[in-house]
C-alpha cells in the first residue's frame, strides 16, 4: 500500500509506504510534521476505509491510467499511419491506428485501480478492493471539496486530533 498526498502546509507531494506510513512523518519539502492515521484495516488487509490524512471516509476508485501515455500512443500511431497512407499502404495505415486503439483499451482494463480521497485528494495504491467505493462523481466531489477546504483553513489536515468517537 502506498499513500501519496499533498503536504497541508506547502502542497508538496509526499509519499508514505505500507507500515512505514507511521503516524508522524515530516514533509521532505518544508519539514512540516504530518500525522497520518493509518487504520488497522488498511495496514492488515489493505482495504481503505477512511483517509489517513483527513480521516474522512469519502473515497472513490479509478484506474491508475496515465492519460498522457494513452494520448502519446495514439499520437505516434497517427503519425506512422499518415506516413504509411502517403506510401499507399492503406491497409497497414488503418491497421496501425486500430492497433493503437486496442493497445490503449487493453492498457486501461489491465491497469490496477487506485483509491482517491474526495476531501484531500490523497491517493492510495496497491490496496485491496473496498466494495463500498464507487467511481468519481462530480456532485460528490464538489460537496466534499468544501470539507477539505474547511479542514485546510482550520489547519486540521494531517494534524493529530483528539481521539474521535471511533
Ligand atoms: Zn511541506
Ligand atoms: Zn483525505
């Protein structure tokens, strides 16, 4: 399990891994102490139940797909296809384009998924599937973003909190 999150203080990218995701880490960019609350469920079974940074359970899942890579494959195929077309290799020209689409499609469906926090945008990779989590929804994102903003402005993000009710 890997957690990637933005430092609440300087917005720099931080990464924490598995059991190394200790409760207290320091941001490598600005040195701010960030407290992660990694739940037992996350440590033992890899199922994300709530976010370690903001402690909220507003999470969604998506494929860990690099959009730029996907576009690059299609762009290169387009150039090759155009070149072949100019040489009267029409069948190959279309074949290359079709091949690129198939590769993109396969890449998309074979890539692992990752879990992302609506509230603070922390990303969880190499986790187990939590059936309660669904795909991104814009309406929810807008709603939960407000919680994140409030936490941020109150300086509560990544801070040790009094023991919550659970
Ligand atoms: Zn920082
Ligand atoms: Zn979060």
